[in-house]
């Protein structure tokens, strides 16, 4: 069993630390945010992630998992220091690496024994070498035996623990084969295919994977918009495409586009790196444009359906988080849609099972409701933005009877269009051939 320090207790750091502890290692999770650490010590989670709280409780009780703000304590016996701090977007889309730099400098300051530094934060290609440089410079003559390994994460919010424990692959990059193998040994109990490569290639695998998944979604959203005009149904198109083993079914759900903490930031950062190095990332630009347009399209559609203007119309939003099973609203389509609706003079109210607290911090003046029916009461239109389970089987008869104008925009293709139309709703889904159907 190993002694591990994980720096950063966001999604990635916390899940990584807790899961390694659950595999029998001794893990110190460190964060510079004191309030967060005090809460974690009390068992209060900073994020909503299914299964996380129980796992923290179990491993704290077993004396394998510790939370601290003190680098000396966290790194005291550590054989591995995982860097899992945030890398927010800078003004031009470049990743802001100041937290990574701080973590590297602290490691250089505190450590007095050999250490393997594992970078889990998503960082621009070349950052691994930069981290090694920071440590070398900081130590000067007082040399340290250290090795840098890149180990990108592929965790999805909402199923992060499952994704950690049952990964499709473990990617490791280093110039030191032995160091990469030592990190591979930590993951060995998971029996996942493991790829060991060089630092820059490992860093690129992360960006390319996220950009590819975002591309698939933007691709199917573009097909959806064409389906609308031609009278085809994108859900069946995706099904038919996915049956081809070369294509597969994953990430072909048309909707309001991708959000969250990774795709938007990573696609932007990859495009920025490309431009910086003199290449023209046309596809990535289109992928981002299509994503932005998906949100605008539903607002335009709603405007048309309620008579050409949203001024003084009451619009209900179901779902605020960027996807179900998380309270994360970073780059959530709901935020952009609410902004657009309000810009056009609409009154917006919303409900979400988990993300209302975060939303009220971001948009304090937004009217929040306690349930979907309160959202629908006297509304001129209802937009399903996030496909939480509890929105799948609502009492639509009741909703029909309480709305002022029964217009439903199903931004995630969750509801049965025929049943909705039969109840009397004006229904618009994504890529369901709506324009042709409406004209017929
Ligand atoms: C993603 C990656 O999946 C993960 O590997 C990476 O490490 C972090 O980023 P996450 O952001 O948690 O994970 O969400 P994910 O489930 O991948 O969904 C991303 C976005 O795409 C969501 O906004 C979701 O609604 C949207 N999406 C996903 C679609 O619109 N259609 C799909 O078919 C799939």
C-alpha cells in the first residue's frame, strides 16, 4: 500500500483521493481552501456526487483518508503527489496555470525525500516539462529526486466514482518509464488497459478525447437541425448510425449542447494552443459555434411559438445543472438560455432538484420554484433544459391545465411528442422533424 498526497479537493482531486484510499492506500487530501477542508473533516461534501459521502465516511473511519491545508503534513511520507487543482479558462481560452505553479512550488519547498509528481489537472501540452522546470529552479543546488508523470482523468460528473473504479483505460506519460510504472501499479487492482507514453502525448490524449466527444455532440446537433428542416427524426438517425460498430451509440444524443467544467474549457484551450502554434483549428471552431447556436435556436423557436415576441411572457425552465445528477452549473445551457430570454424581455422562473443553490449565487434575481408545477403555473412556455429523472413522468394533464399557453420545448427529447400533442400542447423537440410536421 502506498502513501499518497492529493493536492486540490475539487471533483477530480476528491474522487481520486477517496478512491485511492478505498483501495487501501493512505491518502492525505490537501486544499488551500480552509473552509472546504474543515467541512470535509466534518463529513460535509463540497459537491454533490452520488456515493462520495459514504466513501469519505468509510475511509476516514478506517484511518486511511485525511484532510488538511498543511503541505508539510500532507507530503510528510508521500511517495506520490497528485496535482488535481483547477485550471480555469483565461481571457483568450488559454488554461490558467497559476494553481498548478503554486502546487509545484510548494512541493519543491516542502519535500525532502524522493517523490513522483502526478499531474491530473488538465493542462496544456508541455506543462509536465514546465512543472519539472519549476521544481528544478526552486530547489537550485539543493537537488531533489523527483519524477513527473501525466495521468489525465476521464471522470464524468455524476458517475465519477464508477468511472474511477472501472476506467476504460489508464493513461500515463513520463520520460521516466519506472515512475510511470510505479503509478500504473497504483491502478493495477482496477485491471484496466494501461497506456504508457511520453508526457506530451498523455496530455494531448486528454484534450483530443474531450474534443472528440464534444465534436460528436455538435455533429449530432447539426444533423438534428437538418432533420428538423427535412422531416427526419434525429433520435432514430442516431440509433441507426450507432448500430454501426465503427460509430457506436455513445454521445449521439441531440439536445441543447454540451456544458460543464471540461468540454467548454478543454475545446477552447485546445483551439487556443493550435492558434498559438500556427495551425487553424477549423473543426474545433465549428464545434464551439454549433454548441452556442443550439441554445439560441430554442429561444428563437419559443419566440416564434408564442407569437413573435417574448416581451412580458413568462417562461419556465426545468433543469439548471449542465446535466442530471450534479449540482454543477458551470457553462450550463440553462444559464445562457435564461440570459437570452431575459434579454428579450421575458420573465423567467426555474426549478432544479440540486442546482438551485448554485444558481441563486450566479443569478440572484432569478425566480426559483419548489417544484415543476409551480414553474408551469400561468407560464407561456416551458423549456426542459436538463433531463433529470423527475422530469420524465410529470402530470402533463395538470401542467396543461395550469399553463397560460401550453407550449413545451423539449430540449433533451425526453417526452413523447405524440402524447404531448394529443393532450393539446404545442410541442417542439430537438431534430424531430418539427418544422415539416408543423407545416403538414
Ligand atoms: C466530461 C467527460 O465525459 C469526461 O471524460 C471528462 O474527464 C470531463 O468531461 P462531464 O463534463 O462530467 O465529463 O460530462 P459528460 O457526461 O461527458 O457530458 C458533457 C456534456 O455533454 C453535458 O452537458 C451533456 O448534457 C452533454 N451531452 C452528452 C449531450 O448533449 N449529448 C450526449 O449524447 C452526451
